[in-house]
C-alpha cells in the first residue's frame, strides 16, 4: 500500500509535525518499534471537557486531528509512511467531566483515521481513558506505538 497515495485519494494533507513543548523528544525508534510521545491537537481544535463544553462528535473531530498529528510525526521520524507495518497500541486520554463515560467514542476519531489511511495495518490495541485535565487545556492527548521497517 502506498500511504502517500492513499492520503491524496482521501484529500488529506498532513500538518507539520508538532515540536516538543517540554523536556522530551517527539518519538523514539528502537529496532522495529516507533514510540510516539503523547500528542495533542492543532491550535485550532476546540478546547474544553467532554460532557461539559464539548459533544462526543466534537471530541471525535479533535481525536481525528490528533491522529493526523501522529501520522505527521511518524512521517517525520521515518521519512516514508510505507515503513509503518502496524499500529500496535494507542493510548487515548480525554479531558472529561466527572460523569462522562464515552471516551472510547471520542478516541474512535483517531482509530478510524488510522484504519482509513493504513487499512488493516492501522488496527491496534487501545486504551481510552478520562482525565480531569490535560496539559495546556487540550481536549485529547494520544500516544502511539508502531511496528516499522528498520
């Protein structure tokens, strides 16, 4: 599968990969593993807590935005997205009101994007959890582990 061609077919333009906002690196490659640090959405994404200021649909869109950031980071790390053999694990964190329980529906925005872009290589193990708050008042933060060609 030619991932770049698939992105073009879907009309998706990747953002510039985000830069670290503290003392860490965006990614680490160790052998066949690419670990991508927790990533937030673009600056234009809505802020707020799910179940309070934002709906599930808005949260889904934010998680999709984060997924684009993760794909852009993988491209920056690898140079060629066809080197991604499988998304292994995703951890999705959602800023949530205390009585909000639909974090998995929000993180589907990222998971669905990965499958849309990478096909079966985008299917992954996943955790989706609620948080009282996230850095810089972002709504969604996601980290990913990918199996790649060295």
